[in-house]
């Protein structure tokens, strides 16, 4: 479960969406509910427990695909945490949101800011979960598609990373399941 409270996040719909993202990213069952997960590389899964900074601030990117025809130099990533945040984005959001660290709460706040930037919070509040998910995978127009990534999270349907992911129907179902259970635990 997300560490941020529903009240601080802006509602149960937001925390349910965060939990759905962790499920989709494959981190929800990882160390510390996914907050301590490093992207799986060619050397297997890896974890971290020091939340004082994004762990890739002091180490090279992790090799996730060995060199081959598609990636002659291999493919490296700095993704980690519950929402698989890249180091370069952490640097920006840490300054923008005045975050002290890479703690679970900081990770939640960054993901919420990304949701806000993509316009998905308004869709969540109006009950349009499929549009909230699509806000992260479908750019508003061609110019935006060229200027920025078409997806923040590689596991969402329609991502441009070629990492598979879940269908829209499966994610909507997961969100609705998480959301309905949030009333039981409240």
C-alpha cells in the first residue's frame, strides 16, 4: 500500500491508483512494499534500504539488456523504487517538490506530481479510470509526443518501451479491486 495517506494524497482514488501502478510495475510485492526495488537487470533482482538519496546518484546505471543486435552497447537503466523512477527525474522532482530524500513518502509525492502533470487526477476524480491510465500513455497531440515520452510507466498499455505490460481492462479491474478494498481497511 502507498505510504501517503488518502487525505494527503487527495483521496482514496489517488492512493488506489498508486497501488495499481505498483502492481503494474511489478514492485508491489517487493522489498518494503516496492519502495526498495531496483530495476531487474541481467544480474537479477536487487534491493536497497538506504532512502537518503536515489541509489543511482553514486553508482552507474544498471545493465538490463546485454549487448546484442538490437542494443549493441546493451541497455542500461536507473529505474528504481515503487514507481521505477529514473535518476534524472528524481533530480528534477527533488528540487521542484523540495523533497529531503527518496523515502517512500517522497516516492509517492513524485508519482502524484507525475499524475497531476499528465492530467490523470481529474479523470480519477470523475471516475474515469481508463482515461486516467490513458493520460500516461497517450500524448495530447503529435508535438507533445515528439517532445516528451509517450509514457511514464513502462508497464502501462501502449508504452513505447517494448516492455509488455498489462491490458487496460486488467488495470481497470485491479484499480477497482484496490479501491473497493480501501473502504474495508479505512
